């Protein structure tokens, strides 16, 4: 078994990207998945801690578990949790989760020694296709999101 280099936290760990990422890092890092109460099975390679990104208290409680079990040194936080929909209508959950939730997470992480913070989202990168279409490096990158989401 490879020596663990440190602890990696993945928010949105039960999503498609988070689940695959945890599986790919499993042999090299101690992994913690932060996610809302799971409607999907969390990846077995990570300890799953349920949090609510709209609540600073819930984030703090989850991070206290991290502090107790893994210490204050974190190799990477890979932040994949976000809210998005394609209705084109403003939704307060986008601001509450994606914007303010990220801000709350960053605030609480200041008491940790975080070597790297990565925020990633696949929703805004490529032009939407039909259900079942495969997106790869050759897929068009022009977003065709509703105008309220474009600059």
C-alpha cells in the first residue's frame, strides 16, 4: 500500500465527479467526503461527513470532525458542491449554496493549514447536448445557458 501523503477533502463527494475523484485518490490519500445528507451511496474509500453548506454551524461541526480525526493539515480541498439548474429562472439556492456556502467554507478553512483549494464545476464549461451525449475534450465550449446566467 502506498504511503499516504495527507488528507484530501472533497465536497460534493456523492456526485459523479466527486465519487470518481475519490476512487482515483484512494490509494494515495486519507479522504473525507463532505456532502449533504446523502441521497446516493457515498464512496466507500472516504469518510463521509454530512454538512449543509447554507449553515456555517453545520460546516464548522463537520470540520471539527476533520480536525479531531485528521488534524489541521489538509493537502487539498476539492470543492465540487454547488447548486445549479437550467430553468433560466433566478433561484436563491444558487447564491445560498454556491456563493455563500463557498464563502462560509473558506472562512472555516482559515483555521486549518490548507495547501491547496480547488473549486471546479463542469456545468458551465461545455455547450449542453442531448441527454446521453458524451462530453469530451473535443466538445464545443460555447455555453448556451439561459441569459440570466451569462455575463
